[in-house]
C-alpha cells in the first residue's frame, strides 16, 4: 500500500465547558459550540486512550485531522499507519499515544487550586500520571495573577487546616501569588500546587495526562476535592527548578524573524517565533514540531501537497516525514513552536 505523503496537519479543536470558562477564545477567531457555552478548555492536539472523569470527562480523546488527504482520521490512526513519518524516532507516551498535549485555557474565573501527581506518587499508583505543563500568557484582564507553589515554611498540616476552613482568607495566603502579563511564560512541574487566576487566556503545553487532584475550589460546591491525594503529591516550598530552564534572551535571529527560547525541560521545548510579512524560511525538522499560531497569517507548503494557510488560533503539526517544507508569512506573525523530548533532553544534558 502506498503511504500518503506527509504535509502540515490541522485538527478539530475539542472544546470542554467548565464552570470557570468563558468566551475569550472568540478573540482567536473561534466559533464556539453554542452562544451560551462557557468554554474553559480547547484541546488543540490530543491523543489520550483514557481521561479522568473530573478532567477530560472519562473515556478516550483523540484529535481529528481536518485538512488534506488524511482529513477525518484521528492522529492515532495516522501514527499507526505512518509511524516514524509522524513521530520521527520519538517514543509514544505511556498509554501509547502522541507524547504531548496542547490546549488553550480560558479562565473567566479562578481555576481550582490543584496539583498533579508527583513522580513518586505516579510511580506508586497505576492510575496516576505525571502532568508537567507550561503556560504561555496570551491575554489578561488588569490585575491578573497565577498561584504557583506553596510558600516556604508552610507544612502539610497547616495546608490541610486551611483547606478544612474552606475560605480564601485561609488558603490564599499560603500560596505564592505571581502577577502575569501577556508574553510571560511559566513552567509548572508535576507536584507543584497551583491555580490559574481569573481573567487569563493561556496556551498550555503539557505532558499527555489529565490526572488532577483538587485542593480548594474557591467556595464552589458540587465538585469533588482530593485532599489526601493532593497532600501526598505536593512539593512544599517554591517550585523545584532543577528539571527545567526558563529563558528571556533571544538566542537566534535571521532576516525578518526572531526566535525566543522560552522553556527547555525533559518533556518538551517551547520557542516563540516572531516574523514580519514577507519572511520565508524552511519549515519542519527530523522530529515532529507543533506550531500554536498567536497572531498574523501565512502559508505552509511542502512537496506533494496543497498549501496550508494559517492564522490566529491555528495549531499545526509539522511531521518529520514531510519533505520540502517552507513557510511564507503574509502578515506580521507570532507562533509558539513546540519541540519534543529527545531534543529537549540533549539540551539539558
């Protein structure tokens, strides 16, 4: 059987309504499911065999391709049929899927204070999976903050007592509050107690898991808390920064474009690319890369396929089996370029 030549792949977003969600994704040109839908998450690229009931809703979640000869197939089907043309030599995730998960999160209200399994907890529990994530701040309302880590000196007993009090006045002072603005990037390793504050839209790059333990839910009722699991998972004190690097410098430049390295960790890398209208360059690597387009417009081309236009809100997978890939920017553009574990590991070594 002749394989379909690889080309830039676009996907149908998977929208998740949340009690804390909103309509900010419309600013990226999105048409949301209904006029009343309060969408908290848009799963841009996902390949999960299972999801948690409290997170993804239970069951599997697979991205569906929307363009070209592979339209209508899931990412999982294409990986099964084309293997290294999609993955390069990257390993599949622990549950046999694509080794990264990309989302947009629209926090119209505060997200729950929560934690994802620590490495030790995940190792000891078959139903718990690491979820290390990065938040790129796309837009904010005035005064927006995130909560990232427990203050130094706070004990598990103090945190448990504050949770039992069940008030903002008891819980919030124990957490590290960080003001944010558009363009900031924060890495949140698994085991970090955290919350995304109200009035923030983020692009999230994370390991392929949605195991989440809620610690505190800002007085909401009807949603399960997981205090015992959370206390066992939480890294007490500021986040452990030994497993990643954050960058603010511009390490590379070319005519018409700059590349800013944002995050390197053992699971992924994130660069922010800013390119002016008229910029052209090669596109694609020997490992898969994914672009989350923030602004502007352009076109991706490759051998044997129709051009793929892109604009704000598009998420594009550039498979390593694509040949002759090129990008042409038609209006000033910005995108996040996500790279994958082997490249990340080599840069941390």
